C-alpha cells in the first residue's frame, strides 16, 4: 500500500457529476479566503479540450502525458472563474491519471506551502492527502459507481445547493497557512 504525502495547504474538490457546484464551491472558498491569504487554483481534467477553449491560456509545460497552462484572464472556463474569484494564479492541467501526480507537483512546487491551494480534480486524492477533501453530491441523481471511491475518501460531503457551498467560512478556516475544518467528523450537509 502506498503512503500518500500530506498537503495541509490543499483542499481538493470533486463531485458526483457535472454541474453540481464544484466550481462554484471553489469560487466561494477563493472569494472569501483570498481577502486574507494568497490562494492559487488548479483545475485538472483528463479530457482534451478544444483549441478555442484554450484561449487566454499560456502554456507553461508540456510532456507527452500532460500539459499545464496558466489562465491569463477572467473567462467562463473554470480556471478563469477561479481567477475572477480572487485566485492569485490559476492553472489548468490536462493529463491522464497515471501522470496526474507529476503534473500536480509541477505546479505545487512553484509555491510549495507558501500559498493556499484549491484543486478541482476527480482523481487527485488517489495520489495525495489534502488537508480537506470535499465531495459535492447531486441532490437529484445517484452518485455514479466510478465516483464512490472519492465519496468514501472525502473529509466532507456537501449536497449541491447547500448553504455551505455559498458560505464556506461556515465549515472552513485557516491556521498557519493550513486548511482546517470546523466540523469534527464527516458531515453530510443538505439543502
């Protein structure tokens, strides 16, 4: 069994499906905490996006297995939305699962523990132990089988449209540039 390294300045966000509020949650966290701390965002996707979806992205690093871009402006894309919410820097990574850790570490090592990190990724918790792993669950659809591992491994499960998604300071705090949860156990928050 692999022992995963701990990253106490990282929150991972994943969810049961598309459009359940993962990016909105990330925006809410960034919007609140960037007023007092430097926060960067990392959006990781295994899907290759079209060239027009990469406008306003600056390619930082490319290998045969992954590409890392830096978002340059406020756009409708998740990485642009994070930047608009107040992230000091926003990154977008396309990669397959087997190279996800290397791609994440490339960006993480640019700042190390000097900044707070929001990472939206369905698979990052296979490779790291973030301070807090949040799973956003659909209020109307059953969680897909391939997402159950992430659900079980999460520190916190939020239902889409729950108040906590809009007001993350209800359950999150920062101490010495480390994310902490105000809840003492895994909690399921309903609408």
